[in-house]
C-alpha cells in the first residue's frame, strides 16, 4: 500500500513539474521550433534582456505586485487582528463576505471593476490596476493571518497586559511575532496574486502600459517564441527560491 501511495505521489509530481522542466530546457534550445537534437544556446535569454518592452512590463508587474502585497498585507493584518480580538454585530457576515472575491470568476470581477472605476471617474490605468489587485489580494491575507491567530494563546495577551504593557507594546512584542509566519505567507500570496493576475490587469490596464501576463498573452497571440520560455523560467526560478527561503526562515511547518 505504501509503495502504491509513493508511486501515486511520484506521478502527481511528474505531472506537475514535467511541463516546467521541458519549458526550462527548451528555453536553452537554439531552435525556434523546438527541433531535436537539442542544441544548447543562450540566444533566447540574450534576446529577452534586449527586449525593452518585456523588461518594462516585467518591472511594472514587479513594482505593482510589491505595492499591492505591502498594502494588502498591512490592511489585511489589521483587519485580521480586529476580527480575532473583537466580537461585534455582523462579524460572521463580514467574514463570509471575504470568500466571494476568491470564489467568483475573475472575469466577472474584472468586468465589475471596469464598470465601477469608470462610474467613479477613475477609468483605466495603473491606479485602477493597483486598487483592483489589492481588492483581490486582501481576502488571502486576512484568511491566512486569521488562521494563524486561531492557535494563539490569549493568556499571553492577558499576561502582558497584567504586567503593564500597553496595547501597542503587546501587539509589537507578543502578537505580531507570533503572527509573523501568517503575515509573511499572506504577503507572498498577495504578491503572487498580483504578479500573476491577468484578467483584472487586462481589463484595467491602459493600452501600451501592460503588465507581464498581459504582454505574454499578447505575444502568444502574435506568435509564440522561446523568449516566453526564457522569461517564464526566470519567474519560476525566482518564485521557488523566494518560497524556499521564506519557508526556511518563517518555519511555516512549525518546529519539531
């Protein structure tokens, strides 16, 4: 039974990672049409770093994701601590309303945001993209931090207050250190949601001011080139490195 379970797990891993490995390998193939035998070349990376349009879109996606992750994590953490600490009328309804942005298809959300932003006079552009991404990322942060705080021993909070610590001191020295793994995880979720967001960015970004996912979609429609493999390989490598480092230092899995 254990052998079957391990084989099944192995098949799942192959199914998940085989396309990524093939993509990374083909980004180093000199042939534009993936002809074999394999001919090693860094041509597509060289062409990628000479493509100003791709580099501009990449930088735009990165800084938007950084802003969105920071804003969403700050607001989401404060909301999570408020929901954790206080009971008030309508709390359960408010918590339930966190899930629709995750469950509702992003096509519907993107359309609704486009209509809303035009209705209030904001229109399309980077501010609309940032606000749209923050709205999508907030539930992930709130849910992640709230889940972390469910295991917090409230006696620690009460003990700190009984020793004369003020609310800000308790939050800074007791609550936030405990919640930090959830906060880091929420920040990473928010960054990933923003950086990877295509539908909302497609609806809200101005022409010529596209994010990287929108640019990749446009490039694929015009004609696929291995430059897409190169940029995708770089993104995956950086993302996995950040996740490994964060998991190592944040101790998401706890201590043994």
